[in-house]
C-alpha cells in the first residue's frame, strides 16, 4: 500500500503536502503536484457565461484566496514530489490510498481504474456546500454552523460521494481566504490519524456515510461579493459561531 497525495501547485497544496508528510510516522509515499492550467475553451465558456466583468473578478478572487491563505499558513518543508499536467494522466496501484485536494476534474474512467477509490478533501461542509468557494458561501448565508471541511469519496458527480471525515470549524472573523487556510490546518491531524489507521488495519479502517441531498455553488459574482462585504460588520463574529 502507498499513501498518495495529489494536489495543485499552489501555497495551499504545498502546505497540505508538507504538513501531512511531517505529521505521519513514515511520511507520504508519493506526492503529485498538478501544474496544468485550464484550457482556453474553459476561459471562453466562463466569459460567455458570466460576462467580462465577472470573469475578471473571479480571476482576481482566486488569486486573493491563494494570497490570503498563504499569509495564514505556517512554513512547511515540502517532501519529494513529482509533477503532472492532469490527475487523469497519473497511474495508481490497486491498493493505493489516494487523497486529492484542488485537483482538476477526475474523469469516470480514472475512477473506474481505482478499485480502492479516490478521496477528496473539500473545504466545505458537505452536502450543504458543494461546488467552489464554499467558505465564502457559508459566510454569505450566515450559516456559521456549516463552516467546515469534508473528506469524501469522489464520484463522477461533483462532491457527492460518501463522506469519510467531516468537521465543523468555528469562524473567528477570518476572510474567506484565511478561513480556507484554517480549514486545512484543522484537517491535517484528522487525515493523518486516518492514514495511520489504514496503515495499521487496512482499508477496513475507513468508514463511509452516504450523503443526503445538497446544494451546488459556483464562484461568487462581483455583486454578491460586494453585498457580503457591505454586511460584514453585522452580526459580530462572536455571535456567528
């Protein structure tokens, strides 16, 4: 059995790789950093769907999330790693425990070739907040008891697979990007404990619970971001947890 982490080549992905590796008795067996970028077709479809103003805003927001997260993550030493343009080009062993975070969309054929499945770390409380920028949407809706992270099995349907681990994390007034960093920091010891249990007892150490009905969210648009910013002061953070 190998413990494999597949993540994106960003401060968030590199922190998760370094922190998980350091927390495990034997470290991670394999780390893969995705370096591929979305295609021109992807950006063209986004432009047509949301318009030039929101497309530019969402590009800026993604960079802001990464910057704020990086500012709120402790320095970690990266383990040895390999790179790939796309997770669907990677090959895994039949008994590998594979965990993904922030990867590109994992195709059905990739999942079918993985008898042990593919776990995904989602920085949202499933099934309530599927999709992207889950931290923002929980804050936007004042759903402060639904801020958290979820480790779940991937399926062809995005963020809908069985839940393995899930934890609520109190909000202390952080920005959405800084909150994502806090969610990763909270998730590391829980995922580390799961990995150690699987190494000791095998895949029977993993319990899984089906999800109920949930809701999907796309990237916020400029107007939604402004609405949230204007309402940031009320109620106070202490009353929101």
